[in-house]
């Protein structure tokens, strides 16, 4: 440690103590939270309190003697803080070490202290909960008592087990000499990047100490960011968020209608607003509560139309440089000229590599900003009729209103423990209440030219475009402007058809417009669905959407599930997720929920699909009109396949037991019902529907019986309806970390379906290379372009001979995708679908995602294929190649994507070589696949690897939960 | 001994055939091959300032897309050390070509910004270019822009570039001017050392099935030569600048016609793309045979011999000739 200090100037000991040498109350802890405690200690010392903080610098091995010597001999009570929870243990790790060290020292007689300190343990900061000086103060106060609470928690309000400490949130140790600035922005507007630069500028160009911390929400599209910046003449130890800001910037005008951005503004603070309105009229556009705060706190109010400056200077929707310039101009942290010079220096440093054009446009933006910055004269009284909107509508269910609502508005930390579901199961169907309004433009349907093909409905990643056919009489209550058209189905001709967009849930990705095959005969750019500004349409289309959602769904057994056109009429049970705008994964998941509806059970590996699939505050999986929906759970990368297999085994066991009970109770239930339940044919929607009717009748009859068997049967009767178990995850799971488990599960012969959302990188963590990454593509950990080829997971699975395997690309053929999903689910054994999923990490405009998928197929890079073991029994080749021979070179597909072109720019020679090899990969793959597809059945014995044979030996459970 | 040497932009050339800007000239091996085949000079592919800007913007938007939005993925693509943006790659091509061949290497530039033309021209000179061809490839789609302004801008940029470099500067222009001859004179007066007639514009096609505009890239055909011959023949003698024909030069006859019209050189692209670089050698061999047969001593001897000034009937280049052609066509049809 001394050598480290000599080299770095930073001095650490095994334990560092700060506080009164004769402290009576001491907190022991490690990590960054010590900063908050140190500030508290400093303030309490000034008030004459004898307190201290012992910082653990080296945890393992725990140096007990050094700990005892670092601790003041006067200590009477100690609070040991752990940022972890070990259920079932006597205490958390550091607490146990401290207790043991003190005890052993006393036993060994190695301490000369006459006092036996009282030790309590506590937890703080779990799940990124805040830990503030107010909480540290509460701990010191607790140590004063004669019976301090042991095993306490701090930072949450535990009104269930009552282990939490109360604290006074008004207690603050903020240094008045430190500037505290808060910036509310969108991920896409560049706010965070600009603030990172600002902090560097201040740190480098002034004598100030500087600190920056950035808070993100759980969404990938339209995510809100809050930047917390502190700078000042004294060292900054404040390891907690700013709650008293001397500068607040709101970079998005629309935030004011939903978020309390001025809550943390100190009296007299500066408020900078980016708004598309002039200084003379902005006041009238603010909600009343915002006006009141500005007046009451006497805020200095500045305004800029940042987007106007951005448009005029070629910056598009990036207002980062513009808002940064405003911050420096207003805050005065540097003389204006020097600040501008420093900003430009930072721009050159950040963007210099990206070329002179980018540097120049940022410079121009800086130069144009100040003339647009205005100070607003604040009127004496609030006079607005606008009100801040609640995070969710009042009509939302109680849990959504009372628990999810506060989380949406950023006040989740204030919720008491009792607000949480007892078993951790969160209700589904909650994403529909979070109206995010993030799209600048939304699609608008032209019913006159639409051919009702359903492609837009199929690709919409957020399920905001839906179609229904319904009785014309229902239009009697339709809002004005609600569109309908005669359905282009012979069997529905007497009904009406509507394609409706949810304006407040749309992300504006434009995939729908890109896949629309219709063009107006009089104006080629006009399609059957076209983007238009959202704001003027919001109110009207929201009313239309509300009306639309109340129209009845078409019966599932009235539709052909293999037709894309009919699939558009199947209700999606996955909607409005936080996935990226234009996500290539979610259309596949939505399709799963449409095809298999409420029978779906999903085991979801960690990755993007677990984040947008089940992250707080809201859940995109939802319920149908009968209140039923998919069951979903997330597991780890390394065990998700086994986790899903467990779901299969559990469902099969439940079904087997239910069948046994039905058989035992047959006399009381009636032989006909019992026989119907036991012999149900459930391969079709009609068969499933009939079984559901029997189930309803069964439940009625069981209710009249009072026996342990009847009660058991009631609990598990739902398992008599065939379940569809799906193991879902990305390539990081299936190709890499979960590959071993997946292989075991595929080899088990059990009836599970696997959907691999193949983005060819670890997307959720920012695009790290996986074994699915293709040769020549750049990814993190493959910055020189990946040298090895992509693993052929399909061929691996095919080698079993008993696994249904498919490679699909919705943009290559949506019909093929739908067909494979149905075949995989129907196959009575393991199925694997590898779905090409375009991704933001590929580096191109996501509205072109489906076009790129098509190019991938045309180039032969992503051949569409199926391997169906059942075809063998029919004397056919199980290997079916469903796409044509390559018709464009690999380069024509690949060089539309930055993951390939950036290598060509940075290292042209390597890119040329890798491109050549990648083309060889494609050629070789095509030769292998086409040869396999041309193989006669004689090459593969009908008996080898027969799925039925595998199931007979490996699947001991009776067929109650089986598919056929 | 037949002398087929010439000069162009004051640069000595061993033959009147110049390989004009095409993807072939991106490769140093091809450039050497062109020299070996007898090309008098080579024009490198155009450096498009707009493309450099677009590439810079593309890298920026690719690296920025989705960044700083989600705690676990603050960006999605690795930031590499360099992206070879800007003109570096092009300037390197000039340098290497200059080292490898002894024939003149002419750089070609298409700028967008007022300062861009002059800046990049200066860089090209520094890199060793023997001359610069300003490729004025602009399609004025805005109906509010007046032709006089366009013409003035072209002349201004020639002056700017000339003021910034000391090597010769040629201008490659299109025939879409109301008064082509006057435009040539204006550019001449602005200091252009050469006029290259004419640029070929890629004209987008319509796909009536998909209702899409599709790019259409067609190679030049020999028929296109006539327009060039016409204007070279008219301009010859009116301007100090050297004249070059580009577009439709495929055969020895085409080269001969070009020179007889008044050109110092004839530029070839499509023929090389179609027949390979060795086509230069066979055209030159044919050219020499023709000159021998017709007892010409040198290329210079025939330059301008069929220009408007030199022919017996200057009106052949004017309206009267057009009317005669029409009436003869009508007579043929009615016969």
C-alpha cells in the first residue's frame, strides 16, 4: 500500500479511520457510501458529537489486529454496514467479521480497551437504493439508544418486518460552496455525453473539484436520463444523488407535463428550459404547478429552442452541444470566451476521429447558440390552466396506480415494503398504462389503398399497430374520425375491418411503413401507412385506440394461423415493451404470443429480452379478454435451458397427476366428462377450445365435491389444457454461456421449444462478440473484425436427428417464420428456431431492419431452412432449404451495416481479407445446405434418431400435457 | 516514324489517349498497366467532398445511435482508433501513383463548399498531382436558382482553385448550358487550362413494378461522341484552354475524330471497362496504322483540321445543317 501511495499519491491503509479520536459511536463500512458517512461525521463533530467512521480498505483477508488497532479505544457502540443480504445467516459478512474480531481480541487479551462495544449490523444501498447523510445520521442516532435495532435496514421503509430506521430527509451536509446541477434529458438527445464533457472541462480548466453521476431508466427507446453534476473548490465526497440543486436544466419540454423536474431546485436556483416556444409566450405553456414553483422559489428562468438551433446547424436531434453551451454561459463557471474555447476543444477531442464535417457542425452549433438563449421575465402570479398529468390514468387498477405509478414518475424509492407483491410476482398487462408519447411521428392508415395484408401488424416491435374485424353495428358508438373498411376476407365480407395505431405507445420506428407493400397509384411515396406528426393526432387517435381496444377479438378457431394475413387478427399478448425503437427481436416474441396465446410458458434467459420482457416499472406481457396470459420468468444465462426444461417437467407432472385424479373421480364427475378430458385431442384451436369448455365444467363439478382429491384437482386442473413451453434468449445465451445446458435439453428429447433471438452480439450489454458474431464484423472484444466464422448452431442441433430445427428471418419471409413457429410447437420433441434479429448494435437505421433481413437471405448469408424429423417418417428428406440460391454478393448485404464498414474504414486491408473469407463462409454454407437438402431419404435411415423412440424412453410422464 | 505524342494542360503526353476517371484508376496496378498500354496520362477517380462529409456524418451517427441511453450499454459499437475519414486515402493514391508511373497523373475533384474546392485542390498539389480536373458534377434541381448564378459560381471556383495551386487546372463540364460556347469562354477567362467535354450524368430509371427510382449506370456508347465532337469543333480556336473529349471514345477512329475536331486528348473509360486496359494498345496500333495509311506525320498535324473554323462549310455545325438533315430524312422516308 505504501508503494501504491508512492506511485499514485493516494494513501490507503488496511483500515482508515476518520472522526473524533475519542469517538463513542462509530460506523464500520467499505465502499463509496463511506463518503456520505464521512460528510455526516464532519458535521456532527462540529455539533460536538463524538462519532467516527472506520473505512475497510482490504476486506479479504480480514486483518483483525489492524482493525482493532484502528478502532478508537473509547468506542461504546458500533454499527457495521453491509451492502448485501445473506438470507439465513446470522448476519452479513462484514458484521460477522467485526463481531468475531472483537470477540477474539478480548479472548486473546490483545485489546487494552476496557469497554466492550455493542455491535449492531445493518444493510443499506441494496438494488441501488440511495444512501445519504440523513441515513447515516439516523444510524448514529440509533447507536445512542440503550437497545439499538440490530440487523436493521436503512434507506427503505420496511413496514412489514419493521427493521428499517426512520430518518429525516431534510438533514443535509451539502457544501454551500459546491455548485449542484441537475440535467433532465433523453438518451437520444446526447445530454449525458455533453455532461461528461462538461465535467471534464471543469476538472481540467478550473481549480474546481468535479463529480458526475448519470441515472438511466429501464427503457432502451425514449429513455430518460438524469445527470447529476457537482463542482466546487473543496473535495467532493457526496456519494449520493443531488436533492438540492442550484442549477436545473430540462432538455425536453414534454417532461414538464409528467415529471416534477423542479422538485430539487433550491430557492434562487437557475432553471434552463429547452422549449419550442419563444420567451414571450413560454409562460402560458407551463403547467400551473411549474409556474408556482418558479415564482415561490424565485428561480432565474432561461429559455432556448435547442431543436431549432440544432436544425439550423445540421445537428438533427442532437442538442447536446447547444445545451452544454447554454450551461456554461449561464453558470459562469468559466469566462464565456474561455468556456467556448474549452467546449470546442472537447468537441475536437470527442469527435475529431469522426471527421471534419462532424467537428465543424458542432462548432457551428456552439457559435449559434448564445444568440438564441433568452432570460424569461417571470410574472408575479401563476395563471396556467395546464395541470401536470398523473403517471398513469386514474382508472388504472389500484396496484398500477399506487405502486407502478410512483415508480414511473421516479418516486419508487418512497414506496414502503408492504407495497411489494408478497411472493415477488408482478402483475402482467401493466405496460399499457404507461403512455410514454416518445414518437415524434406515428403511422397513419390510408384505408382507401390498404390491401389488409397484415405485414405492418406483424413487424411492429411494440404491438402498437393492430387489426380487427367486427360487426358493423359496433361502429354506432365510434368516435368521430374512426376509420373502417370492408374486410378483404370472403368469410368476413359482411363485417368491418380497422387498422388502428396506438399513438401514445408508438416509438416512431417506421418499420411498418418500410414493409408496407402498397404504393398509391397517383403518388408513389404515399403508402397504405404513412408517418405523420404525432402531436396533432394524439388526442383523436387515443380516443380511436381506446374504442378499438374494446371491440371484440375474432375467435381464434375462425382464423388460419399459418397465414400472415390472418395472424394480424390474433390478439398479441406482448405489447409496449421498452425495447429499442425498431427492435428486431420483439416481433418474434409478439408472434409467439399471438400464435400460442395464453398457453405460453416462457423461460427467458438474461439479455435484452429479459430486460424489456420483465423489467420494472411495467410488464409488457399481458392478458387476453378472459384474463389469461402467458406465464414468464427470467433465469440466468447459464441455466435457462434447464430452467425451461423444469417448467416442462412440472407441467407434465401436474398434467399426469390431474389425469390420475380425473380417473379416480370419474364416477363423481361423470364418465363422459372424465373420458372427454382424458382423451382430448388438442392439436387444433378447436380441440383446445373444447378442452377448455370441459375444464370449466370440471371446475363447476369439483366445487360441489369436498374431498382432498377434489381440492388437489382444482389446484392443478388447468394443466389438462396443453401448454406451450418456450425457452427464449439471445445468442449470448444459446451460442455461448448457456450452450452446454441448451445442448443437454435438446438432447433430452423432451417437448420444449427454443427460440434464439440471434442478434449476433451480446446486445444488452452493448454489443460484445459472441460465437454467433459473423466473420469480419466488428464488435466489442473483436475490434479488429472477428476472425473466426459464426458457429452453425442449426447444424449442431440437426446432428441429433431428433430435433426440429429452423433458421428464420421475418424480413426474408414472414410466411416461413409463421410456418416454422407452428411446426416447432406441433412437433412432439425438442424444437429449435434460430431467428435472425436485426439490432441497433449492427449499426444502421433500424427502419431498414426488415430490408436488411431480406438482403441477408438473398446473399445466402442467412439461408431459410427447416429440419423436420417427422418428414423422415413420411419418407421425405427432413432437411428443407426454403430460400433460393444467393443472388447478391455478401458484401452488398454486409456493407449496409457499420459493424462491417467501420473496419473497412479503419483497416481496409484487414476488411478486404475478412470480407473475402466471409464470402467463402457463405459459399461453403450454401454448398453444405443445398447438398443436405438434395440428399435422398436413403441417406438417413428412417429409424435413426426417431423422435418417437426417444420420447418413449425418455419421457416417463403420461401424455396429459402432450401436444398430440 | 509517326509521331503520336501530344501535350495536354502543358504536360507532355506520349499518346493522345488518357484513361479518364473510373474505378479502374483506384488501383496502382491498373495505373501501371495503363502506362504500359500506352496511355498518355491518367485521371484518378473523383474525390467527392460531399461524400467525405457524408461518411463523416455516417460514422458519427453510427457511433452515436442508441448511446448514453441505457446503463448497461452506453454504446453499441467499439470506437476504433481511426476511421480514415477525409482525403488521406485519396492523397495517398496520388502519392503512390506519382511514384510508380512516369505519365502525368491528374487528380479529379468534386467539391461542395466554397472553401472545399480550393482546400482539397491544394492538398492534391502537395501530394504530387501533375494537374487537377475540376469535376463540376452538379445537378441544379432547385428551380429557383438562376443559370447566370450557376455559371458565375463555376467561374468563381475556378478562380479560387487557380489562386490556390500552381499546377494546371482543367474543368470537366456538362453540356447542359444554354450557351455552351460562352460557358467555355468564361471558364477559359477564369483561368482554366483545359476544358473536358462532357460529363455524363447518371440518370435514374423508374421501376414501374416497385414504383421506385432505381440507379442506372450505363457505359457510354460511341454515338455519344458526336455531341462532344460538335462542341469541341465549335470551341476550337475560341479558347486558350486545351480541349479534351470524354464520353463515347471507343476506337481509333473516335480518337482521330476528337483530335481533328480540336482536342488535345481523347479520354477513355467505358471501352476500358468493357475490353480491358490493353484496349489502349490496340487502339493506338490501329491509330498508327490509319495515320500511316493516310500519310499523316503527327497527331498535332491533324488537330483542329475538322473544327468549325477549318471546314469548308462552317454552317454544317449550325441550324441550316440541322434543317438539311431533317429534310433529307423526310425525303428518304417518303421515297
